[in-house]
C-alpha cells in the first residue's frame, strides 16, 4: 500500500512533466519517456501485482493524454513491465547498464508499436526523419535512466523513512 | 627696584614700538620685502598642510560615502532587478497582446463564431502530435472543430471534456484535411507525415503545382472553413503508385510557438462554406 501511494504520486509528477515542462528541455518528439522509466523501475522494485496494475493504469492515462488509441500504451507498458520483471527475477538484471537497456528496448518496442498502428491506419510517410525519431527517442530515454533511476531510488527510500514512522 | 624699572621700561618700549609701527605702516596693497619673504617661506608648508587636510577630509568623506554608496548600490541593484522583471513581464504581456490581437483580427476576418483557447499541455507520449487547450464542452468546444492561429490551420479538436480539449495537429498522420493549391485550385488530401511536415496526396498529374505554392483549405470536408492557409509546397514528387502527384508541405503555423488558438465553433453538420457566411447565423 505504501509503495502504491509512492508510485501513484511519482506517476502523477511524471505525467505533469511529460505534458508540460519537459519540452522546454528537449524537442517534443525526442523527449524521454519518463512514464516508461517509471514502469521499468516498478518492475524492478515493486510487488508484481501492484507493479502490473500500476503499469496498466499509467499506460491508460498516457493513452488519454496523447493522440493514441485507448489501450495502446496500457498494453505496451504492461508488456514492458512483464518483460522487465521476468528479466529481473530470472536473470537478476539490475545493473545500471541493464536498466538502460531495458528502458531503451522498451521505448523501441513502444515506438515500433505506434508505428505499426499508424501504418495499419493509413500511410504515415516513413522516411529518414521517422527512422531518426524511432531510434533517437529510445536512446534519449535509455540515457535518462541514469539520472531518473537514482533520483527515484533516493525519493523512494526517503519516502519509506517518513512513511515507516507512522 | 632696579628689576621693576627694567620691566616697566621693556613694556613701554614694546608698546611704544608697536604704536610707532602701527602709526607708521602704510596702506599699500603690495607686501613689503619682509612680508614677501615670510610668505615665500610659509607658502610650501601651507600648501602641503592644506592639501593634506583636504586629502584627509576627502578620505574621511569617501569612507562615509562608500558606506552610503554600498547601501545605495544594493538598493539600485534590487531596483534594476525589479525593473528587469517588470520589463520581462511587460514584454511577455505585449507579445501576448499582439498574438491575441492577431487572433481577434482572424476572428473578424473569417466571420465564424469562435472561441480563443490557451494551450495548456502537450502529448504525454511524444509519439503523437497533439496538445491540450483550456476550453471544453462548457465553452462550446466539441470534437471535429477546427483550431487555427493567425497564420493558418493548426489542427482539429479530437476530444473534449467539460473544460479541456485535445487538439490533433495537422502534422500528425492521423489527421486528414481536404485542401487546395491556392494558385491552381487543384484539390488533394493533406495529412501529417512522420518525415516531418505534411503531405498533400492525390494531386492530379496535370496539376501545375510547384514549390512555393500556397496550400489552403478547400472547405469540402465539412470541418475546416474554406481558404484558410495551411502551408507552402516544399517539394513535388510522384506518389508510390505513380497515379498521382504528392507534395511535401511546410505548415504555416510554428507549432513550437503556439500559445493560444482560435477554435472555430461550428454546427455539428459542418460549415456553410461560402465565404462571409457565419455558421451560427
């Protein structure tokens, strides 16, 4: 329950950042997917049921706050959560490089999913720019893990210290 | 006895001498040789002491002033910072004023009922091209209503809640707009492209479309009013199947700078596309 509260608060902050101020630092197309990083963090740190539920709800919220069809990110984030949790429990992947790769691949999967849906819906006009977009965004997201993950860890441990006193 | 006589005589001599000098001294403005010598001897010392005195006084005043200047400097720095901040706010207000004036001009030009809305957020995922505005169903904003800026078309309202709406931009491949080349009046379907910008598809082979041609809305899709600028043709090429021409179009609106939009409030049945006729009249 304590973790759920933390992750919901973190999700709220991430969504606010994603829809407002993040574009000041990076172009909207290339801004890192902080929500996906949070899902990867949840896969490595949270109880499976709480994490999976959170990934689904967060994905659904991202769906509502973007131009995607409802369910695209809910399913994508859930799948990424499952894959990361599996990697973590089976191979104990929790090194910084491992986290970066998980976020990078997760973002690549999300981008590819969006591209496939766009392709099914109509001619999306693929080209070098689209290719650059599909590769640069995952790389930026992966690199952001190195900053966001330690921040999340610190906030979480601080939160547990405070929440633990009650 | 002798001593007192000597003292009295000295006093009398001095007084008498003084009286003699006093009574015998001339009123000439020029100093005599003795006075001149005295002045000459004293002058350097006087000057030195006087200068030193001034210097000491300057240093003293300088020290006192320095303290005051420091305080004044702090006050002035704060004042400059405050004025700078006020200037920034005023410049921002001025720019906002200009943008709103442009939108109001646009409002008058199109003669359609419209609502000014502020952009409050952008696409959460970054994979789509949408933004959020602070107007919704309560303000009469409904899905499929066109969003424009002074330069031209921005997009279309895709979802509305009571107070917030989502606008799908014309650079998103999911949005299609029926458009014309302003010069040749050739029609085509414009949609966003992942390559960047937009693509105007299904242009007739015989069309004389070329780079720098202006693209405007045709008004035939029942969503966008007629003749609103959309963009400029950047490049013309054959479509994949070779049956049509397609043109890469640079949108007129700079999406990174859009802060307010004008939502053209239309009846759900669409617009009367004849220019000058409002939808709600």
